[in-house]
């Protein structure tokens, strides 16, 4: 079974060092994403109904909307690039949008 390449899990682990309550929901997202067969945003929303496209980024609500995971998803190459992991407060500052 082929797996989705998530670049990079290190970003998730770094975030959880500062925000321990994000560890379990981010790990759950990672495990689900690695096994996913997402071909487009509609497919992504089958697993994550509140995933949104913002520019070229896909934004995931994590941990009951406490955290936001900003990614770029290459559906053809089955690769997810983690751009930012943010608290809801950091997300609202919108500085991350420059990367999307």
C-alpha cells in the first residue's frame, strides 16, 4: 500500500513541544493523512469536512478548532507540505497567508 508523503513531521513535533495539547490531534491527523487517497479537496473533506482552500493552501482545523494546520497538497504526487502549525490566535493574525 502506497503512503502519502508528509513533509515534514518535524514541524508537527516542534509545535507540540510548545503546545502539548496538540500532540494527540496532530498525530491523529498525520496518521490519517499518510493513509489517505485524497485526489482533490472534495476527497479531503470526506475525512476533514472543515478543510478549506485558502489561495493554494489547504487549512485543517485540528483539536476541535484550537489549532490550524496550513498545508499545500499535491494531489497528483500524493505529497502534503506542512507550511504552518498555528494556534487559533496566531492563525487570526493572517501572516501565514503570504505563503499561500
